[in-house]
C-alpha cells in the first residue's frame, strides 16, 4: 500500500495520508510519495482544488521519529529528511491549485507545519495543534517557517517555546485555520467548500493564488505595482473576458481555463 492515496472527485483531488497506525507520521517514503502525487496534480488540467486529509485517528503527528534516532545517523541523513520536507511544503505553496487542509485529531510538529503550508484549512471541533519539539530537545525550526507566516510572531513563538496544544477555537482565532465544524460534518463541509471554489476557472484560481503570494509580503507601493500589472494582464485572459461578458449578459460563464 502506498502511504499517500490520490482520489479524484470531479474537479477536486483528495490527497490522503494513509499511515493510520503511525498517526500519518511523515516518513521519507510518505514525503517522496506525496511529492510524486503533487506533480501529477500539478499537470492535471481537470483538477481545480486539492484537499489534504489523514486516515485514522489523527491528521498528522509530524516526522517519523524512528527514522531520526540511532548511532549511525549523520548530517546527510538528516539533511535528506528536512530538505525533502521543505520541498514538499514548497511544492504545495507553488501548486497552481488552492490546497485545503482537512484536519481531525491532532496536527503536531511537521503535521502542524503541513496545515500552515496549505492555502486554507478546515478542522473539526476537537482538533488540536502543537509544535512540541521543544519538549524532546528538538526545536520545531522548519515548522516555524509557515507557522509564523500564518499566525504572526508572538503566537508562533508561544507555540514553539511552550510546545503546548491549542484548540481548534484558538487555531481559528490565531489564523491557523479558517473554519471549525462538527466532527460528523467535517468531510461534507470540506467537500462543499472545495466544490464551491472549484466552480471557477482553473486559470483564474491559479493566477490569483500566484498573484496573492507574489504581493502579500511586500510594502504597499510594491504590492500595488505587482497587483496592478497582474489585474491588467488578467483582464486580457479569455476566461476573464468570458466571465465579464456572461455577467453582463446574465448567463453562466463557460470557462476555457485560459
């Protein structure tokens, strides 16, 4: 069995972490498999939105510590683990499709990093989040990268320095997740959200995601320069012309995804 499953539901792709007995820990094999699946999704013109979820009792418990303890381990071994993880997280960031994390149970360490690396996140009421590496002498340095960009410096440092769990309510307040739903509604609501987004042009979703991240960390004048150029070019796209014409003509648009 592969550690990551890929399931398509119309315009939505589901990436399913499938190591339930290990709480979906991010082994080297799982991360390689995830990268391969992400590359398939990137090239699939029918997929407009991606949802990442986990099988079993947890979303993801972080790295597989059994791959990180032993007398014969060296710098190249650890560099392989964390470089591969960074590549996986950045591939999600660069993916043309919006990515939603569907969280249940716990999301800890690199699992919390995975939530923060996604564009959007929805969680059940009982979900919990933590970066607890400090408790075992291993500071969550790599998880801190997307975490601080999602929740800000002080809240990120509080999570990183204490290692304490935060609830779904706190995670929503911090900005780590967008929505909280009842456990028995999680799959349904995640699918509905994904389908709501997936009704739009794949080209426009991809263009918009890229433009958003290109400008979000810039100063205001620079951000406006990026956004102004982007929206000018967007106006010339076939789907933008079709969408505006459909609105004026009071009909549904027919997307060509270009």
